[in-house]
């Protein structure tokens, strides 16, 4: 959610200041306040549509129409108002200044304090009640700000299965500090090379990453999970991780939150890279020859129990959901969220029964059929490695 908040289109960069008096609005043109409210939801909706379209570009239109219905505005009213504002750029500049301030205020709130803590407590409450693992987002914010208590949920939920996450750019000393402060069951170390490259303020030197990873694998006092962040982990990367001592990877493929898309919406102007990477299914298929050497976890675009079962059939030992659960706790009362997660657990048992499987190991033996682009891509990759 924090990342979603920065999806604002870089219209500000295209606007210029005009010193003349600003015209009064003619009849039929939406007020600046109304336009700000609509565009606030509109840009968030476009980001959600991109992350959830699965190739169906009609999703963007559906999200747009939902926003307009929420604000009781017709497409004609919105479009004609946008034309007017685009012709009077000083007014549009005011709208986007207000939008920027609004997004920045919410990012600040969610980036490690009140709002972030509230969300983490909701997630922790659901996880403890349902007996599932809760892994936080990157702990980097707390490393920078010792007063940040948004990650401290174990005191409130002592039976919580808890783990946390930091970036591979962080030194082993910071990793150990994270463990001492949070007492996790394991530590995720995330790799986000493409995101860093697309961020204007991102890293440009990655030479120390492998050294960091080797140090973590050898000296970390808790289990280590090497995690991708939505671009998919290929077989070569997994093989190198194994050589460096890693025993568990989360291949986290494309299909969920796209950090390439988010960074480009910040003004990166590289939209042709929005779909960079492998899907979760492609990454799982690519990892097949290595599954006897490493424990593979799957995340990225997993939205419901059938997705989870498919990932387990393809060899994953565990499956993670982030955005799906986040949306659940943000839109439903906690008791309903808990009921939904428990219902999903029952659905998993139902599907496993339908497949005549009693254990996750049994799922690994279920035959499956590949078709379309997934089949073609898998055959091409396999022929290259052969």
C-alpha cells in the first residue's frame, strides 16, 4: 500500500506556472476540490488495474467507471472538465500540487508510524487468529528511525508466527540488529535490482550483494530466505544462491504488485519495462531441476486457494499472499477478515480432497497440463538448458 500511494502520474513535470489571473470556472466544469478528490482515487485505481489486469485492459475502464460512480460524476462531465483544466494549466497545476501533498502526507503516515503500525497490527491479529505466518515489509525504515514502533507486534500477539525482511544491500551487522530487535522465526533478504535501477535515487552498484548474501548464509543466527520482489527468480540466480549457502528462496514472480510500474508512474518514463520479469508460474517451472537442492516458496499474483494449490503442485513448499490480505484487512472488519482466511483454509482442504491428496507432498505428484504462452515459454527455456 505504501508503494501504491506513489503511483501519481508525473503530470507536474509537464506543467508550467502562469502569472496571470486564474479564470473563474464556467458552468459544467468540476471544481478544483472535486477534481482533486476524483483524481486521487483515479490514479490509485489505474495502478490497481495494472496490477490486476492479467492481460485484460478492460480492467482499467472498469476501475475508472467505479471511481466516477463513487463521486457521482459522469464520464462526459469528467472528460470535459479534464479538457478545460488541460487548457488552463495553472489550474491543473494547483490540482496536482494538492494531490502531491495529499499522497506525500499519506506516504509519510504509512511509512513507518501511525498508519503503518495500524495496518501491521491488523495483519498480525488476523495471522495469529488463523495460525498463519506474518512477514513484515522491509524493516529498513525502523533501522533508520529507532523510534519507529510500527513493526513491534509480538508484544500484542505473543502467539504470532512472525518474520521480517530487509534488503540485500544491508550489511550483515544490520541484519543481526534486525534479528535482535524483532526476534523473527527467519529473516527474508530481498533482491530488487530492477526496482533500484528504475528509481532515480536507487542503487547503481551491486558488487557487494553476493558478498552480503554469503555472509548472511554463513553467519545469520536464524534461517535465511532469499526473496525476489515481483520480477521472478530464474534458475541461474537460484543456482548461484545455492552455491553461496542459501537453502530457501521465494521466487516471487510477476503478477502481483509491479514495482517497475510504480516507479515508472513516479516519472521514470520507461513504461516499456512495466512487465519486466517472469511470472510466478514461469519461475516455478524454471526452478524444477533445483527443487531437490533448495526449498522453494512462491508469491506474486497469488489471489485465492486455487492459485495456492497450483503453486504447490508446481513444487512450492509454501505460498505467500500480500496484496490480497492487505486489501482484506483494509476493507473488512477484523472478524470478517479472520472468517475469510479460515474459509480459504477450508477451501484448500476441499481442493486437496478433490485431487485425492492428503499432504503437500501428495500435491507434487498431481499431473498438470501447460498451454499457451506458458507452455511455449517453458519449452523454449528447457531447450536452451538442454
